[in-house]
């Protein structure tokens, strides 16, 4: 069991200690403990089927949480992702049903619209220096309004069977197995994780978050980088729209409501500082897993209704309090710790 | 650069205009495009809707789904989960009360009432999914979206879980039976007839609905449109406004209608159990009681003050307690195998025998009209 | 969101130059622009349908979003201090339920009506301040970013409400409870709440020492601390006052109808922040006044009502709202550029 590594004495060197106090590790331990506790409450919880199914349900949030991590690392935020998902879902249905696009083209068009919606955010933020919070608050309302306006809140149904492959079937169409969309999430997470950790682009994002002026002077194309991440965010929201429509087999203009808050919560629980400059994809992934399994596990152990969100809220705040405490212990604690 | 930005904003707005122009409306705002079936005219006087009396001559074949390899639980203890559109509004509290009543009577059914706090399709799907994993014997639902909910219901059927809907239907093949509270044309007729009784057959009126696409509401408006077109062509349709299912929005929207049409408006229809009392509130607070009739679908408790003050003459609804009650009885009968495809009626405890209509729907009965005389006798 | 807060303090940078130039100053400001837009819109819609300018409709236009305006006063203060609050919607849901249940419960228990009503009116204010204090404590003393704290609080309150109250609609409210229904001198009481509170908060922010220190903290927390301001205390105060305003907002909402729905209007928190931002409060902190947020709340209702009057599909309301935020912020940016060029 992985928990045992927690009891390893911290004397064996600097790197182990550094690992132990990393937020990702602490989170990982919390997640494992939480999962084991919940597993004692319901024997339906810790089964392969259930875990895979949860992967299917968390896909949309996960897809937008990845670019959200990058954006928050640069000190920005994107509140419009839920609305972009809404407008993209509508564009998918509308361009297929009303404009007569072939469905394949409609999907591609949807992704382009998502990209453009994100790009628009990026352009205003970069060219006019609007705070990301304001800009994406404006498009939060605007894009949702377009979704409602274009569709007149009518839903589009009746997609062909192959379209549901993505959202409702498993890999290689096995009866039981890994949901298709989960594979996309995993691939996306690995790619984004590598880009963030191992490329100049990734390092540039941290630099922007730490000190934007400094980053600019050291030759990082700050504007370009920002355009890229906001566009990427829009693109992933479009992707989420496609997968979600495929999962629920209809389009509605209210799709994606509240998605932005779920994604931000996962990113922040995952240890990314809301002030920018630090954070990892691994953290976000653990954050996503933690929230989803907590909600699911509580529901399966008989907790009713939305009261599971209480736990999510508490974990969100406590994770940050705990992390602050460990990264930056108060004076009295350090004194005590040093003397013992 | 400012020009560039301006151009971008322009593009966005153009996109919008395209959408606006392309969305043509053939029926009244808030109505759907499905076929309508208006009932016979009431010959000038309002009568309680007699939806059950006008049955189609030949019953269509069963078009519901089937639970796959459901275990034989005849007479055994079963656990059923009830997931309405949302929890925490009077209407679904009443249906939940009905499910518990039925469970207590039957003795071998446990009903869990659960659900999202907002009428959100994604939340509702997640709730049902979790209960499938938990392993219940039956799912009762009221769908937020008939299509979006279908995949998860089919998953339940495939897992051998029986699925029965009430209040808001899903695609027929995604559930076994649907307990229909009252036929849409019956409700529509009762509403229009009430308006005509109060304000005559050339009254001008507005509608406060939840959203233009909520399935039940848009069905009712369609049937109202059809029935009025057939029987009272002189009625003047002013406007439909949306208020989601929110008190404040309903109140504000009703006020805006009253202000916009001034003396002209003689009636307001509330299409939801939230819109009706708050429209009545708006009319009362504007001092227009008697001048503007409020008619609508609502539960009795919030309507009592308005009915007692004579501001509202009649409230149309079925009994939601009975609806939840019937749903549990239907579920029990399905599990026991006593209610099968092809049957034409089902026994539902104190409600007696209920008829099967439209292939796979169980009809609760005619719409009920609450008024000053009888409203005191109901508490939900 | 970045720490770079180099904003020119709008409230302080008023170089005096006589009545005319201060008038020009007003109409060049965010508040002035909003006022002009509201008037132009009213005249335009009023000419196409004179009923828009009827007394009853004007009353509704001004009164309908009064509760948003009051909540926006609170969140404006929080934003000026450099923080944010996205929990107000969930908090409103909790507080209206609290107030309604107290009113019905105590009245049923036979308490004197006057006392019952006063308790039910005061309870949401106190409840709001308590939650505000909790938020403030986490932000000021535990140094957790406000967006995280209030996001967490949002989840907790939303879940807690359904757990504790079950979310039933509350009716049979006691006699005299519904103050927001009353008209005083022919004007709805909610307009009094909005106007008086806006003036009080405006003056307090501008002239009291604590009020001004909120700008200082939002402009540059470090400089404020060095100049002797207790920044933690100031942040704490802004959150408590924000809680109070949300409490008053809840009171106005709870006492408007004959029954209380135990949930807040959907998306309330975003609406409140929108009003503050369109009103000219800079999200970077340090600048803005609360006159603008009140005008912005009125403007949004004016637009919403106008759309019904000129027969535009209500589905475009949100798109218009979004464009409005974008345009006001753009105007603000362009104006600042021109100012800095001069």
C-alpha cells in the first residue's frame, strides 16, 4: 500500500523531504485515505466498473481543467469555459440540423468556434490589457447569450448512432472497458503535462505568472503565449461540448452551466496558486480525481442530494490552508519544530 | 487597433442576427412543434376537463422499453429511488409524499427520494447513474430533458432495473411506463375555459412560463393555442415571457407584462407552480385584482391567500400526491409481473384502476380545478 | 488577478476646477456614462411605447433590481479592497430561508407578531455578517485567496441549505412581515433601501478614514501596511460589511412575496459582480465608486424591460448583458488611455 511511504523517516535526504511536503503528494495521500474510508462505507464504490464510469462523468470538467491550469499559472483565469461549451454545443446541433452541414464537418466547425471564442478572450486580454477576470466575465454572459439566442433555446436531437460512439461507448466498443472519452482525457493530460513541465513554452508560462514584466524583458513572447493558452481553453471547451452532446444525445443551450467553477476548484485543490507562478498538471489531475471520487463515494454511502458539495467546499479550503501551513509554517510552529 | 476590436464585436453581433433571423416561429412563443389534439369545445361554459372520456378509438401498441433479465422479485422487498427534476419545490415535495404513502401501504417497498437542487440535466444524470451503481430495484424519474436522460435510463434497464416515469416523460424506449398526470389537451382546455368564464371569449392575455422549451409547458401552450384556435378564435394572445422556475423572475416578468399592456391585458396564465403564485402576487401588489384574472397550474398551499382574497378564481392541477402514489403502485405491479405490455389498466391502491393510453402511459385522471370552495381541503 | 496593481485612484484624483469642469468630469466618468445610457434608452423606448414611461413601469424598473444594487454595494467594497466574493448567491439562499423559517416558526409558537418580524428581519443581517466574518478571517488572517475561500463557501452553503432546510417553499408568512411589498409615499420601500444605502456607502467610502483605507489596501497593500493601516482589519471589515449588504439584499428578496422560495435567483453572484464591474469598480482593486454599481443594476433591468416592450426575444438578454460589460470596460480602457496621454 502506498500510504506506508508516508511513514518513511524524513532524514534520508533533502529530496525526499521536498517530495513529502509537495502539495501533490499531500493531496495524493488525502485522496488515498479518503477513497479507503469511503470504500468501507459502500462495497460498490471501489470497483473497476464504478471508477471507470466516474471517469466518463468527469471528462468535461477534466478537459477544461487542463488549460485552466495553464491559465491560472500565468496569473489569469477563464470564467467563460462553461458558456463556450454551451455555445459550442448549440453550434454543433445548429450547423448540422439547420445549416445542413455533414455531422463530421459540424464537429470540426464546433472545435473551430471554440478556438475562436477562446482566441477572442485572449485578444482582448492581450491587446487591450483587460483583466482576464473581467474579460471572461463579459464573455461568460455573452457566449451563453449567443447560445440561447442562436438556438432560441430549442434543442437538437436525432443524431446518427455513430455519433454516440464517443460519449457512450467503450474503447474498441467492448461491452465493459475504458470509456472512449477517458482515453482522450488521459492523452490530453499527458501531452499538456509534458509541455508544461518539459518545454520552454511551459517554463515561459511559469515566468509570466511569477513576473510578467520580467518575462517580457527576458524575451518570452508573452502575448503569443497568452493567446495560445486562451485559445486552447476555448478549443478544449469545444471538445467538451462535442463529447457531452455525444454522451447525452441532445443539445441544449444551458449545457456547461457551472463548469468553470468545477474546473477552477479542481485546479486550485491541485495546488496551483491562484496568484500564478506555480502548479502542475499532476496536481490538477489528482484534484479532479479527489473531487469526483469524494462526491461519488459519499453518494454511494447514502449521503443524499447536493449536500456532498459541502465536503467539496471544505476540502477546497482546507487543502489550501494545509498547504499554506506546510509550505510556510507560522513562527511558533517553526520554533517548536526546530527545537524538538 | 480599436478598429480591429470593433470589427470583432461586430462579427459576434452578426452571428447573433443570423441566429435571430433564422429562428422562425410558426406557433405561439413557447409552444413546441409536436402535433396537437384539441378537445371538443365546451359550448360556452367551463366544465372540468374530461380528458379520460375522450380516448382514442384504437389503442396504439406498447412502445416502452423492457428491463433486461430483471430478477424475479415478486412480492419481495424492493428498494426504489425517486429522482424528480429537482428537490425542494412544493410540487415535488408533494409527489415525494405520495411515494412514501404508497410505500407505507404496500409495506414491501422502500422509496428513497433524492435529486438535484437545480433542474439541471447533468446533475440528474449523475444521480441516476450513482443509484444504478448502488444497485436499486427500480428508478422513478421526472425528466429534465426527455432525450438527455434516455442513455442513463437505458443503462438502468440493461442492468435489470425497472424504470417508471411520472410528471415529465422521457423517450418511450428509455423507460417502461410513464404515469401521465393528465393529458395535455385536457389541461389546456381547463385553462382556456377558466379564462373564458372569467373574462369572456375575446379576452386579451399573457403567459408566464418557465422556458420556451420546457417540454410540458410548451406542450400545454401548443394545446392551448390549438384549442383556442378551434373554439375561441377571438381570444387575443399578447405575449409569452420566460421566468425559469424562479419567484423573483416570475414576479418581475408578470409586472413587465402588466405595465406593457396596461388596460389591455385581462388575464395572465402561470404555466408553472412557481409562476402562478408569483404572477398572482404581482397582480395583487399592482392593485389589479379583479381587473386581471390569474389562472394557472399551481399547488394549493401557496395559492390559498389569493384564492381566499378572490384575486384568483381557479387553479388547475392534478393531485401531485396521487401522482407520486400511483407511480409507486405502477412500479410494484411491474416488478411483480402483474402489469405487462399490452395490459389496458393497472390497479393503483386507493385510486382504483388507472387506464393505459398512448401505448405505454398510465393516465392518472382528469385535471382538477381548485377553487374557493375546495382549496381549504388540500395541504401540499 | 496578478499582483500588479498600479491603478490611478479614481476617487482621489479629482483636481478641482470649478462647477463646469466637475460637471464635465462627472459625465466623462463611468457613472455619468451609465446615467446617460439609462436616460437615452428610456427616452428611446418611451417614444416607441409611451407605457414604458408610465409611473408604474418606472417604479418597477427602479425597484426590480434594487436587491442586486444593494448586494453590489457590498461586493464593490470587497473588489475595491482587491478581493472578490462569489458566494453571495448561495448565501442569499441560506439567509432568505433563515428569515422565512424564523418568521413562520416563531409566529406559530405564539410570539408577538411585532417581535417575530423584527427578529426575522434582523436575523439575515446578522447571519450575513457572520458568514462575511468567516470569509474575511480566511482571507485576512490565513491568507487564502478570496476567490478560493468564497468558491469553497459557495459549495458549503449550497449543500448546507439543502441538508438543513430541505429546500421547502415557505408560506403562511406572518402579518406585516413583507416590508419590501410596501410603498412609502407612493414609492416602493426597496427603492428607499437602495438609494439610502448607496448614498451612505458612497459617503463612507469617500470621507471616513476606514473607507479610504479600503482604497489604499486595494491600490497597494504593502504601501498601505507601511503607512500604518491595519490591512487585515480593513479586509475583515469589508467582508463583514459585504455580508451585511447580502443580508439586506436577502431581506428585500424574502419580504417581497407571499411565499419564499428557498433558492436565490440563478446566477445571482455573477449578476452582482457584473453590476459592480460595469459600475466602474476596477477588479484590480483600488478604484471605483458605488454610485456606478447601483446605476448598472438599474441599467440591466431597464434593458431587460425594454426588450419586452420592443418585442425582442428575451433570449438575447444575456448576450446584450455580456456586450454591455464588454463595451463599458472598453470605454473605460479607452478613456484611461486618453487621460494618460494628456
